């Protein structure tokens, strides 16, 4: 992160050079904000700023979620128009480890939001149900997909809370899939256009009881990002 003071306690939190307007000139893209307290790493009033490389004009882009930790920028072509788009990523700092993520186009100096993590979290809904025989069902309601996790790796003490000696559930138990943990730009097919790899945590008995992640891959389709693949990944000490 590139950080430096600007005015009245506001700082440049991160910055990148790239042609985001599509006119062939390098533009200066930067995030400004200020510390919540003098010694705090928590930043508030975070704002996206775009300085046109040809005219010097600065465009200010407010963010709905404009406070958090480690604000970062990434420039890359997400739409296939050969012009770099702008990804803004901010760690929420809450117990869930969420990130706020936005992707903007500034082509022709017209700023358009292409992706909003809040909208993604509202659109992608799940059910998580414990099943007999040490299994957990994760249902992606939005995409009509079902995944079955084997949770024997969680250990006998954990399983004894939930199952009798025959492997049958003692009582109904539900878990959760939480909001976007992070978004990674990935060029899966090496064509110079970035897709989205989005991680969401699967939790069991309580939030810190992690069972794995739902990974959703999305690519630009004319006017919006559309999912084209979804999978789950589990974690365990012996995997």
C-alpha cells in the first residue's frame, strides 16, 4: 500500500497508474481517507479518485461502504473492451473477515459501477443442513446447486456433540454461508480479461466453526457479471 499525507489529515491510501478512460493516456487512480484515530489503522471517509491523464481533471467517486482496513486498488480489464477497470477492496475488520469490493469502469470519463459486493451478497443465498452419517448439505438456492461435505475430519469430539453412536443426528442442525470473504481477479483462460473468483465461508455450529468455502466464478456478459462455475472447498488439518 502506498500511503502519504495530503490535506487536513487525509491520506493517499493506495494508488495505481493505468489507462482507465481509454484515451491512450495513463491516468492516476488513488484512494483517499483518514485515520479514525491518530494511531489507528482503521480508515474512514475512503473515496476513489481518478485523475485524467490527458486533462488533469479529477473525478471523485464516493463508496457506500467507505471505512475499514487495508484499502487496495487493482486495475485490469474485466469486460474485454481493452480498457482497464478499477477494483476497490476494503477489509471490514469485523469478526466475519468480510471485504467490501467494488469494480468500476471509467471509460470515456463516465464512471459506471460494474460490481458491488453488497448486491452479490443479497443475490446469492444458501441453506446449510447437517445430515445423518457425518455429512453437511450446502444448497446454493440462487444457482440450484447442491454440495455434500464429509465432516468426519472435524474429529470425534466434535461429532459426538451432534450424532449418536450409529451416526444419526441427535437433533436438526443448520449452518450458514456468510457474505463475500474476498474477491480475486483471475485470468483463467489467459486472454487478458479478468474473471472474478469469489470466496464465501461455510460455517457450522457457530461463526468460527469453519467447514469450508463456496467458490463462485463469474465473467462479464455484455452488461453484468454472470456465474459460470461454483464449487466448494473444505479444510482440515490432515487434508
